């Protein structure tokens, strides 16, 4: 895999034969029954749960940077968590032990993202009644536990979301804690300091919701360029924290008249393709589909064919047949009351007219086990999203391979430079023919889980994407035109350009050292840093032993954005450190030279 404008993610013919089959559209029960196949057993994926029956979460990411999505799953108490690395041939290998993340601290949920902006996904693990853990990826699929990072919230934690809440280019962490009975512990907002450590700003930000919080997702529901927070509470009114853009948040749930349920899971999507983000909340009894009215308010749609009146957990929006509108999969599980609550999962097929039709049983994905977490990703790189879900009792783990084919597609993967490395919080808009679709990159959804951060667009029969537009968290807007279909498109955020005559550059408000670009690189790379005031600056390259190799900057610099080039043509391949010092400010980052 290489970073650039277009990336060919072609896989072997044998792999496609192993994981794909040609089929018709959903024009009848026979066709519907062919659209998914459970391949977990033949893929080598197993799962054993123990302890509290709520527990079980999933994080999807390419942990070993081989171009294929992998799976991290929590198992509860007494069993190690699992890391399934994708072997690219339809099978997975369990590697949690050798990767040093086989934690046994009663893991509840997990989320993955590049928390140190070094180019690989890290893992944040929420534990029930033990400290949460931040596992930093060393770039080869092995992890180191971050010590004294300020991220180890003591729990009882259920879920977490990653987002850049202040748009400073670094991912922050929002942690859910389940306050119930004798335990009264607020949720926590951990803001990145930009140096690998985090500050607890819960009280100051006003985000310390105290409830039986189970699921969380961050997205920009009012389209103001800042990430908001939706919290599904089991016994209290859900919370919707609106980002005030000054570091504080306001809970607008009551003001907006959100319905009162028993929240278990949450996901968001522009299911009606009207340009704003809608919300689905799974509940004990009736689920909610909250349609965004485009003015910062929502309408609870009970009239669109959705009636999931049981005990629901994981929830996934995705376009299963790539016809251009997102469908909906919801996982149900009755815990100790399987006769009282239906445990059949539901699949709502988007009819492209604002309504849905439930077809899970016809598709063979009703399952019937005691389901919990679920997540979507394209595990075989065929352009169609698959489903991974876990049962904690009365069932087994499922990997539902998507057998659809025929419609065109585009997968978009973002690489931030001024924005956070994953581009979390960015919106991607695709225009193809008469269709316009939007997606927002997020880390944290469903139940105690996250989907792949790759954004998949179904294009139906469109043979060309007329325009792809990315609105980055930094405020940069990037457009690509005449984009080919049936590919994974890697879009790298452009570096700031020189200011033209008559323009006034915006002075940075903080010191910051950004990730070099490109990274990994061959021969030369650019390094950007920000200085909010004039003063002496030093930027030095070191090897891993701490020996200085090259001083790129030494002397006084004005306030502003600065970009320097490092020509490493005479340096051997390997990992290197670069360090910025400006007064009392110090920040270091890693980069990889590959020749």
C-alpha cells in the first residue's frame, strides 16, 4: 500500500474466490438469502465470554498496516481480549498475546485511532472496575501500554469515543462511566496535550454526565465544524452535548425534546441523503430513529417501517448492496429473559424513499443469539461492507461475509496533516450523477465498539465520481474531480500554502509540531510547526539512540505556520525522532524512512 492520490487495493483472485460470490439484487427471498454468509468458523475466529453479561466490544482497524482490516474484541472477566489479524486469504490469526494486548482486566469496550499521530492505530480499552488502558502501536502491530499518560480513567467504564473536540490536530478521548446503585462516577473528557499526555477537563467543559451510560458517538450534528457528543443512557434521558467551540459543551437533550428510552447503542448516518446526519438509538423496548431537520433539531420517526421493540444493543448503518443509500442492522439480545425479549437481529433495508423494510430472516442474519456488539468493515477489500458481531450467550461469534456484487463503489481513506492523522471529524461528500452522499469519519459507535474509519460509498451504476469533497477539521476544503470507481482512494490533506498578497494569515493560538508528510517517506519529507509568538526555535532530527543527526531550525522565528524540508537521501532506512523546542515548549514525534 502506498499513500498518494489513488491507491490500487487489488487483491488476489484466489482471495476473491474465497470470500465473494456473484448474486442478484434483493428481488425476492431467494436472492436475499444469498447476500450474507457466516464465515467466522472457517476464518478461524472464536470467542469466549465470561463475567458481567453486558460486556463485549469491538474495535476495527488495520493494526499491522497491511491494507486489510483487523479485529480487536473484549471478552469480559477471566479471559484475554482477542486480536484477530487479517491474513488476507479469508482467514484470521489470533495475535493478542504476541502483540501485548491480551488484557484480562474485564474489558468492556474498545476504540482505535492514531492518538499519537505517528501513522498507526492505537487502542483505548475501557475496563469495568479497573483502570482503562491506552495501548500505543509501535508501527508493526505490537503495542506498548502508555504509563502516566493521564488516560487511565479508573472506571467503571463502558465505552469511549475519539474525536478532536478543539480542532487542534490531536485526538481527544471521551469516556463513558456507568453510574448505578452505589457507584456514582461521571463520564470524562480527556483532552490531548499534544505530547502523548491527556488532561481531564470534564468539570471545566461541562461534559460530566452522570448516568448509566452505555454507548457514545461523536459527530457534528449541527454542521458547525466542531464535534458534538451523543450519549445513550440506559435509565436516564440520553445526553446530546453541543460543542460551544470554546472548550465547553451544553447538553441540549431536553431542549431538543429527545425521546426518553433505555439507551443501549447509537450510530449516525445521512440515511435520507438530504445532507445532514441522522441518529439511530437502540433501546430496551422501542428504538429511536431521529431524523435531522437541518436546523439543529430532530424528529422521532415512528412512521418509516422501523419497529424494534425488544432489547437492542449494537447498531450499524451501512450500504450493504452499494445502491447509494445506507441500510441498518441492529443486534438484539435478551440476557436472562430470552422468552420475554426477541433475540432475532433485524435488518432494515432502505427503500430509497425514506422508509425501510425488515428482511433479516430472509437474509439469514437474524442469528437469534444473545447479541451485544457489532461493527462493519470491508474485510476482504471487495468494496462491500461485512458484519462482525458477538454473542455473549446462546450463540457464537459471527462474521457475515457480504456476497453482493454488481454495483460500483468507492472507499475513501483520509490522512490528515494539519488535522488529526485519521481525519476523524472530517466530512466526505461524493457527487456521482444525480446522487450526492455524505459521510463523517468517526471512532466510536454501535455498542461499546467502532466501525472501520474507511468511508464506503455505494455508487449503483455510476461509472465515475464527478466530485469528491473533503472538509477537514482544520477548516481546509479539498476537492477532487473525475475520480474512478471501484477503488480505495487515499486522500492526504494538503499542507498550507503561502499567503497571497492582500491576505492576512491567521496567527496560531498554540505551539504545535505536526506529523511529517508524507510518512513513511523516501528521501524527503516536510515538517510543519506552529508558533503563536515570535522567539527562538530549535528543530532537530535524532536517531532512536538519541543521537542528533540534523538540526533543521536554529534561531528566531516569527509567529505563524512554518514548513521545513528534510532531505534524508544519505540516511539509512529506519525510524527517526524529530523534536521541536520553543521556549518552555517541547514536543517530539516519530517518522519512518523507507527506501
